[in-house]
C-alpha cells in the first residue's frame, strides 16, 4: 500500500486560511479516489472532501462547502486542501486517505492514510 504524508497544518485565527498537502510514495494512487478526512476530539471521523482518481469529480461535507477546495496532481502524486474562512469548529486532525475500492461510498472504504496533521483554529 502507498504511504501518504501530510503537511501544512498549524494554528490559525478564525477567518484565516491554510493549505494542506499530501504526497504519496507510489504511483498506484493515481488510480485511487482520495479524500481529506478529519477527526476532532470526542467526535467521529468525517469526510471533509473527496476527489475521484482523475480529479473529474469532487464532493464536500456541507459544513465546508464554499470554503474548502480539494485538488490533486497525479503527475506529482499530491493531494491538496485549500481551507479558507476557517472556523473554530474546523479544529481537528486532518488525514489524507486513499481508497482502492470502486466508487468508495463511505468512510470505511478509505484504507490507506497518513499520520495526520493538526489544524487548530482559534476564535
């Protein structure tokens, strides 16, 4: 399985912006759908944004729609998440994840993930 390494997290004030990046170790991820999944303390994991293997389709959690943008560059084996107008409720550990399932339909279909990067938004 491919290794995924996230970066770009940090501490930011509300209404600020951050850009998360993820780099994969293997070219096989080019054929995988990918997603950014977050987990806040005491809460369940949540798919924040997802993108198909060729970048042709994206999907967002309602809570981030219009503020976050997911993108990928298969030539560079990277996945990105641009986060604007951040809110304190966006505070969580963000994971870059990949799925080798055909049309992953739920969070359990994502079976490759990185170590996560912490995003903290202060009010």
